[in-house]
C-alpha cells in the first residue's frame, strides 16, 4: 500500500502521458527545423551545402544538457515548455543529416 493512498496505475498513466507529449512535441520541433535545413543543403549543394554542413557540425558540438541548464538559469523558470523547446532546438541535426543525404 502506498503512503498517500493514491492509485499507482493512475500515477503511471499520468506520467506516461506527460512523457509522450514531451517526446512527440520535441520530435515535431526537431523535424520542423531539420527537414528544411537538410533539404536546402542537399538541393542547392556547392557552397550552400558546405556552409550549412559546417554550421550543422558546430551546432552538433553544443551539449544539450548544458544548454538546457543555461536556458533555465537565464529564464529562472522551471517549465516543461523550456525543456521541450531546448531539446527540439538542439536535436534537429540528425534529421537534417538524413534528409541531406537522401
């Protein structure tokens, strides 16, 4: 029996719902950034491809956890929306590489 007498299954379902929303919205943000970026680099090629690929490599070098901590420290807000936004903004590089290669 739990201390606060709440249903364990209900708590697990509620936690799963939040995790799925965070995951799906994060991937949606990453796709909205990565697909146009990779498509532009792959379609135009040449100097555009080199320029965008170097920017992508620099962006990939930034550690997501430290950037997330920096955003929270600057905004001084503990919000799930900042976490979703930060992971989405720093997680698009894999999608961009895949779209560019195709």
